[in-house]
């Protein structure tokens, strides 16, 4: 009886971490959709002019150095780049939504997909750290390493009977 209780408690914590990873993926997907919509919005000359004017007014205060840099970058971006950024944001968001919902519903394929896509980006994150070390880049790398390590552990060591949701009972002769 104690083994069953221990397995359920362990599974609950395991599910908690899986739900947190799923929430993280869904949050990133939503932010990417917002970024894609923002990039498309900048294609409209009136919207771009209004946003640039607003941001320039805010950037006039030298305390907003980051915003000033962002405004300078956005003003120089051409239409083709904005379209590519929005398409890339939407495609990447679809991937994150797929991972997030799959993990939320405890699907094994989502764990494999998340391991593959997250681990595939780690070399690029390390490369970016070699170019310039920032706290944010380091935090993202550590978070992704922990996510991959946890999901690999979960796939390798968690039995399928704890992983999969129970199937509905069928009557004899039902196919």
C-alpha cells in the first residue's frame, strides 16, 4: 500500500513539473503570437508612425536607453524583414502551442517533441553566450537544460502505466 501511495505522490510532483513546463511553453507561444501581430501591425504606415512617435516621445527621457535602442532598430527594419519575423513568430508559436498542449494533456509524443526541439536549440544558446554573456541568456540556457534533463528522466524512468491516462472500460465484444 505504501508503494502505491509513494508512486501517486511522485506522479503528482512529476505532473506538477510537467504542467509548469506546459504553462511555460504556452506563455512563450502567446508572446510570440503577440510579437507576430505587432510585426504585422508595423507594416501599416499609420500604425508604424504612431508607434514610432509614441516610442520616440518615451525615449526622449534618457532613462529609457533600451527603448531608445529598440526604436532605432524598428525604424530601420524593412517590410520584407517584418513579414519574415511575423511568419517565423507564428510558426514558432504553433510549435510551442503543440508542445504546451501536448504536455498539459500528458502525451508522451509531446515529451519527445519538446526534448528534440529544446535540445536542438541549446547549441545556438551556447553560441550566443560565447558572443556576449548576459544574465537573461544564461537563465534561458539553464531553464532549457533543466527542461530537457527532466523530460529525458521522465521518458526514461517513468512507467507507462503512470504516464498514460486510464482508458475507458469496454464491454466484451466491443471493438
